[in-house]
């Protein structure tokens, strides 16, 4: 999937921005996460949600599956995607080592290397 449009939107500061820009960020992020869920084979078991939050931040868009949790946001560290294993859709954390936070860039989301990490966490091999 081409992530150029999302990368372009995220290259701009999404805090204190025009609502149109923030809406574009949330819309493009949902498209990316929907395609990712399809590739991982978890589109029927996951929920994709959006929290626009307040004006001072980008908000976040999340994919929450039975065993994987992925969030797109403008984080302070420059990484744009947080992901981790989780125990269920009712809980976004894991009691196992799979639950520690990991990060990647939007541009790496659909690389074979990153997809293999996601597949391992989502128990799809």
C-alpha cells in the first residue's frame, strides 16, 4: 500500500492545525490500518477507532485485535506507529513479554520485515 499521502500529512504539525488537516490524518490512517488488518487476516476480529483528542495534539487512530494493538499518532520521539501484543480486544496490554511497546515508521508498515513482526504478534503465520 502506498503510504505517501499519510506521510505527507504527518510531515506537518498536527497540533493547533486546521480541522481539515487533522481530519485528513485520521481518514488516511484508518485506510492504512484497514489495509493492514486485511493483509494480516484479522479484519473481522479487529476494531479500528479514532480519537481526535483536543486541539493541542494529533489524536490517535488504533487497530485493536484479539492479540495485537497498533496506534498511529504524532509521538514526541519521531516514530509514528506504536504496536504491541495484547491479551484481548477488551485489554490493550499484555501480561506477557509480547506486550512491551515497539515502534516503527509509517513508511515501514508494509515491508516484509515489519509485516512478519505484526504477523508474529497477531498469531498469524
